[in-house]
C-alpha cells in the first residue's frame, strides 16, 4: 500500500474487496445454515471470512504504522 495521505485506486479496491469478502463469507454461512450445512460450504464461507478479516487487519496495521 502507499502512504496514508496518498492512496491509489488499487488501495481503495483492496479495502472494498476485503469488506466484500467478509460480507460474502457471512452471507454464504447464514444461507447454508438455513438449508443444509456441508463441509464444502463451511470451508468456502470460512475461507472468505478469514481472508477478508486478514486483509482488513493488514490494512488497519498499515494505517496505524503510518500515523506513528
């Protein structure tokens, strides 16, 4: 990522896609709980949730290190 004051379009795309990964994973998990929970659905939904959360944590630490 670039500096906090100098964000590029790719930085914004990564932030938005990270939030969407997290939301998509939660949506898949909630929809599968109402139907039938299979190991594949659980693996895919948790994968999206963990990937989105991991990327959001990296973004948070990046901005936190830029402030110091």
